[in-house]
């Protein structure tokens, strides 16, 4: 095990991101739910504001942990066509998954944000944080959303990740910060002693504690 839990992983990641401590025009966006406790530790250590970038994995029907793509708030989609072609998924099957995950994104948006606006990213340095990087599908759609919304600099930050996925992002974003690049990764949860699911209540509490000066 590399980490006791997500809080410990956030402490390790914060040390690797120390160059960004206190920087103006910089914010941290966590990928819920597992990325939030990691990002909260980073935000605390670096004295930076925290918000969310809502994303959902598009899981293969019947194998939901196997990503055929990902969806981000604002309707941004990424598809892994190799998986779709290999499994011969139909447009009807794909549309069904998109519809379900779009509804879940909307539910989380209402629950986590309420009446608060979206985070302002235009012209800013954005540090995208998750608890790990496996295939990179959800992180990729998050990056696309930030690019389309005018982020000036994008940093992908995870405590542990698949080496090949990190390498793909090395050429896509401004910086990848990953203290532990593993080959093979086998699974993000294998590197945590406690990888229990992060609750909605924990997300709301952490966001309320750390969010300031982020939204319009």
C-alpha cells in the first residue's frame, strides 16, 4: 500500500504540488466523489480554493467499471471507440448509458452546488485532482471541458496512476503531477489501505469548508 486513505494521498500529492502554493489566479477542481478528499488536503496545504468539475464514467452495460467513455457537465463527451467496437455496442445501448449518467450528473449538480454558479476557469491555472488515474477517460473529458471554457493552464494531479495514462496526458496538458506512476497499475484501489466510497455528505462538507472566490 502507498496510502492509508485519500486524506494521506492528498498530503503526498500536496507536497508534489508545492510550487503552486498561494499562487494567484489558480484553483483546484476535484473530480467527485473520490477526488474530493484528496483535493481538499491539497487545497488546505497550498492555500488555494477548491471546487468541483462534475464528470461521470460511461460504463459498459453489465460491466459498469469498464469505461467506454466519460461525460462532463455542460454536455462534454469522450468515447473510447476501441472498447465500443470491440464489444460491438449499439447506439441504443450507448444512448441508454448517456441518458442515465446525464441524469446522475444533474442530480449531483443540484445536491453539491444548490444555487451556486459554476467555477470560473477562464484565464486561470486549474489543477485537476482525482484519487488516481487508470484509463484516464474521466480525466480526459474533464480536460476537454476546461479547454473549451478557456483555462489558461491545466495541471493533471493524481497521487497514483497508470504510467501509460500519465504519458498520454504529458503531451496533452501543461503538466502532469503524479508521485507514483505504476506499470502495471492493476487498479487504483489496490494502492490504498482504505478505499471506501466517498459519501455525498462528505463532498458537500469539504466543498463548503474550502470553497471561496471560485464562482462568478
